[in-house]
């Protein structure tokens, strides 16, 4: 199945570059372009893309607001933010607006293509910088995200809860193993089991769910 992509960026040269990159992949196709957030919303209505590759800073309606409007349309389109500005404010606002992923424009071409495929599947993807920003934001402002604890929490063992808490702090499997004096393979097994029970597919998704669901607040509180 071909993944239909809408490119949204106010720089013509960047749109041309990404068009060449995306159209060179056998399962990806650029079906439209937009230079503003307002054009992006209109193109989503007209073109019905699977993925919107969205810049943030654009004239008029910016990428965050455009993402919010696209989410409200109720179409299957997934938004993957691709921006020069990887800040905690943009990361959190993009996710709250409904974005599926967040990458910097310094990402390798392979990472961008991978991100488009993941977004089409509804699977979250955050750059390393975005993940770090997200963790720092939530640790600095925990009260903003306090919600009822996700019922899936009850399915986790105490060891899995511990792994999720440490992973959500931004620790790698190696760092968790060092802190708990466990083998890296053991840590990886526990983290993978927790991710499976929580219905997430990668570490970025685990971090987002941990904070959005109140899981971290529950564990640290």
C-alpha cells in the first residue's frame, strides 16, 4: 500500500528536497504541497493524505494550530512535525495538538522516511532531543499533566513499574541496569513486557503515555 504524504513548509527548496526523497521510496508518494498552515488544512480536506509532514513556523496559521485543526477534521491523516526548532514548548504543544511524531530538520533522510512510515501506522516517534525536552518539561511541571491513573497500570508488575518510571526519566537500558545492578538483557525484557501491556511500540511512546496517563505522577507520588 502506498503511503500518501502532504508536504507543508514555507520554503520551496525544502519542499522540493523532501519531494525527491519521499518519491524515491517505492511505498511513499507526495500527493500535495502547502506553504502555510491554512493551505495545509485545505489540502488535507482535498487530498486525503495518510501523513502530513508539517513545519511549525509559517506565515498566518502556524504548524501547531494547523495540526490542531487537522485533528479536529477527524480524517485518518497523521501529522509528523519536522522543524528546525526542537524546544520543550513546541514538543508539548505539538503532541497536545494531536501530532503523532516530532523530528528535527537535522534528522537523517532515513529517519524522516522511517518516521513517515511509523506515523502512517499511528505509531509515535520522537527525536532524541524531543524526548529529552518532553521529559524535562513534565518533570518541571508535573501538576499540569496530572490525570486519573491509566487502568493498564494494574497489569504491570512492580519490577515493570520500576522500569517504566526510570525509562520515563530518560534513562537507557544500560543506565537502568547500572542503577539497579541488573543485566541489560533483563532490563530490556522487563521494558518490552511493560510496553506490550501498555500498548506502545517504542520508548518515545512509553514516555508520552507515562506522563499523559498519570503513570509517572502515580509512581513518583
